[in-house]
């Protein structure tokens, strides 16, 4: 592959890039804080509404399943209706659902609110992938992806202290309402200030900066036929299977890290709150590093797809090794260190996976393939808390559950290395559309 020549964004494009990434980070932080409200207020909600632990488990899983299955239509909708409209709609919907969470009077109402929250949050990261594809040169998309993707670990790290403060100060119902109001304000800010490229009168140089490296004849709006044809490529399935393991491992730590530290490591509740935040802070670093690494590899001549899938493969293997090490070391300090390394590698993988969606398919399919990948990831995310809980209940230890997670991580790493291959182009989609149903193409298209 020829090395892409350096192109510099104009001051206007740089301003658009900075504003878009800042808004995506804030929206992403709100996204992840809103996911945590139920977990933080768990004991108070159970007491006030008379819910059982099993009921809370259903409420926690309702979000994950709704979020996973909403990925498929919302990704296509982002590509069809563009990021400005879709993220505004998503932010408004999930913030309304969050506000309703403070008004519910029983299990059924809460379950519906959590389903609505999952559907509303679905466009967040596929929108980010499309924004990066729309406004950044291929050489700059990795770090930009790392910036918006770090919102997930940043939001997770600050959610517990912030939500605990709000809950103790105002009560759990007002906590939900405050977060809902914050999201609605962010929706208004996004709609007012963000613009799609088609809304801006770009110069020839600005268009060249955005589109250099794209094949000729790129389309801007996805069709249902093109969306459907993406499932006939091995690269799509490699991304789906690869991200399954990444998010499975992420949700082992997201859902069970405090419980693991208390039950397996016998740490106090007070110390657990501090110790559990440290690994997610390293996740922020890993997310940014993964994007920076992908950009460096492209600038040194590696193809855009390989600059993403190779680091994702290595990082997932690193996560598996560190997860097993954390399971078997006797020192609590070493366990926290290995878990921090695991989260660092996980967010390297996550950033590279989202950066891969910006180069693995035509421009008009960027959000679609990213959402398909996220669908696979959150099938893993929805299964991880339940599978981990069942293994721990049966064995009396977290060690087998962590080993299973590590094995899934290695299998997903193999998917990135052996199944993800050549990028899908508009020409590939046209050729496949003209063929009768057939096995998946051998290499990319």
C-alpha cells in the first residue's frame, strides 16, 4: 500500500473536529453514567419499590439486551439520516427514559424505562464512528476514535462517586432526574452546534482532506440492500466475533469487579470503591494509546485495516494473559495491577475495533458496520454478568469465571487475525448484490 501523503486540515475543519470530539466525549460520559444509575442505587431502589435481587438482575439485563438488538437498525439509521439527527434523537430518548426512571412506581414501569434507555443509547458510538469518518483524514482517524471512545472508561470511572454524591444529597429519584436533564441539555447542544459535511460549504482542499484514500464513486447514504449485503462478508463477521470477546471481558469487570474484590479478595467496601476505579482510569489511557498506535502504523505504511486488526489481536491476547494472572496471584496489589493492565489492553482493542469500522466499509456503511460489530459485542456484554454469576455460584470462586473470559478473549483475538481481512468496497457490494446467495467471499469481497 502506498503511504498516504500528509494533508493538513484547514482551521475551520480543525475547529469542527475539536468541537465534535468534545461533544461526543461529554455525551459518551453521560451515556455511561446513565448506565450505572441503577447499579449505584440498587439497595435503595429495592427497599423503596419492594423488589427482589432477581428483579434487579432482570432490570440490569434489560438495558443490555435492548442496547444490543437496537444496534442493527440504529447503525443503518445513522448512515441514512446522518449523525446530527440520530444522536439528537438518541440523546433525547435515553435522557427521557432516565428521567422517567425517577418517577417509576413498580417493576413493570422500571423495566420499560430500562428498555427505552437501551434503545436510546444505541446510536452513541456508531455516530462517533461516522463523525470520525466524515471529518478526519485516514491518517488521523485512530486517535480521534480513541478520544471519543475513552468516554466509556472515563464515564465508568467517575460514575460511582458522582452518582453516590447525588443520591446521598438528593435521593435516588432526583439523581435519575438530574442525569435525565443533563442528557436533554446535551441533546440540544449537539443539535445546535454539530453540522454534517453536507451542511457545510466546503472548499476543494477541505473535501480532499476528508476523502483522500477513499475509492472513487463513494456513496453517502446507505440503502437497505447495501446494509443487508454487509452480512455476506467475512470481514463483517470477523469484527462481530472479535468484539464479542472484547465486550464480554469488559462487562465481567464492569459488572463484577467490586463484588470480586469484596468476595474473592476480601477487601473492605470502602477500599473497594477506590480500588475498582483504578483499572478504569487505565482504560482511558489504553483507549487513547490504541488510537495513537493505529495512526502511527498507517503513517508507517501498514494498510488501514491491518493497522487496526493487528493491535486488536495482540491487545486481546494481552488481556487474556493479564486476566489469568489476576485470577491466580495471591497479592491484592498485584491483582489490581493485572486488572488495570487488562482494562488498558481491553480499551486498546475497543478503540482499534471502532477505528476499524471507519476503514472496513464504504463511507455510507460506516455506522452500519460499526453497529453490527457493537451488536456482537453486547451479546457478549449481556451474557457476561449472568454467565459469571452462574459459574461463581456453582464453583464458589471467581477463578473459573475469569479463565472462561480469558479463553473467550483468545478466541475473539483469533477472529480479528484470521477472519477480518480486506476492506469491503462499494464495488464489492455491487458485485455481491448481483449474485445469487452464496457462501461468504473468501477474502474481504
